[in-house]
C-alpha cells in the first residue's frame, strides 16, 4: 500500500516539532529550574509563536516531562550500547558500565541537570517497583554474569546493582555542589570501589 506523501510530510513535521519542544524544555529546565519552566518560557526558548503549539503536541506539562525523560534515557541507552560494544567478561562489563555512564554525564550535563530537576520536583507519575526493575536490570545481569563465570564473589546482585546505579545516578547532584568535579577521577574511584567490592578474592 502506498503511503500518502502528504501524511508522511505531516508526520515528519510533527515528529520534528515534538523533538524541538523537548530540546527547548531540557534547556529551559537546566537553565531556569523546573518550577520556572513554564510553557511560555519553553515556547520562547524554542522560538515558537505561541504556547498553543506546545499544547497541540502535548496534553499537559506532565506528558511533556515524560517525553523529556524518555528522550534522555533513550539517548543514554544508545550511548551505552556503543560504549559497551565488544566488552565480554563480568568485570570488564561492570567497569565499562561505570566509565560509560560517567562519560555520558560529562558530555551531556544539560540533559542530566534537566533530568535531576524533573525528579527532584516529583514531576513524574512513578511506579517504584516497575521503574526499579527497569533501571537495575542491566547492572544486575552484568553482576550475575560475573558470578556465573567465577569472576565475582558471592553477593546479592540486586543489592549491589542498586549500589552501583545509585552511585552513578548521584553524580549529577554532586555536580550541582561541585561543578568543577573531575569526572574522570570520579569514574576511576567508583571503578576501584566496585572492583574491590565484587572481586572474588
């Protein structure tokens, strides 16, 4: 079946407009903070003629924030997939995950600052049980793999996975207090910490 060219153009335009609004929202929150990120401020940042253009694409601020979080986590996932390609052993994967996550933070400070602002404001409907499993699953799988191959000692993978993830997720908050923080040094310290915590000997 032939796709109508007009419909394709409209779909492409709508997708591009949504991406433009999401990008402007990220910049606005990072610059002004979540409470000040009104549709008017976002429209101004995106160079839109009216806030109605935002309302046309997003039912409300909550839906817009969900789109922002989805966009950032999609970017993290894509970055980490490339960063960890070719890594195999449990130790190699664990240290690669920590270094990769810190590299993303270093290269995407605006996105991470916006994400932090949204979470601290409690701006999302959040299911702790479902969200926790999704976030911890990649790290937990790495830890279980390391235990199966004999690289890691016997420990509760979920508890250690939570510790790893909370440590890397806490770095953007640390940057709020110490903006000049050496992120390469931070990554090295975290790698040493969890390498010593998980190794079999």
